[in-house]
């Protein structure tokens, strides 16, 4: 894997650690939105206003949060299998 950055190289190991953390955080966010789109089939919904889109996204976020709470309380995850 090659990660590029415009940060100055002072401590190479520390810089690599920071860049990797930021990349993994970004990847987590991307996977979260991918999960919402796929699980709730948001691409297939047709609405007439921006407010409707925001409302649908809000309810999908609530449901995704509820799913994560339920799976964490049962020490299981639908994202990772131990």
C-alpha cells in the first residue's frame, strides 16, 4: 500500500502512524455510508425534495445506530465475525 502525504518528514515512524490512522478513519466512514446505502437500498428511493432525502438519511442513521447497539450488547457484530 502506498499512502501519499504533503506533511514534512521529521519522524518517519510517527508520520506513518498518523497517516495510517487518518486513512483507516476515512475508510471506516466510507464503509458506514456503504452499509447504509446497501442495507436500506437508498439508491432505489425516489423523493421530490432535499428535505425528504435528509429525513430518509436521518432514519437510516437511527436504524444503523440501533443495529450497532444491539450487536454490541450481544457481543456480536454483523460487520466482523470472531
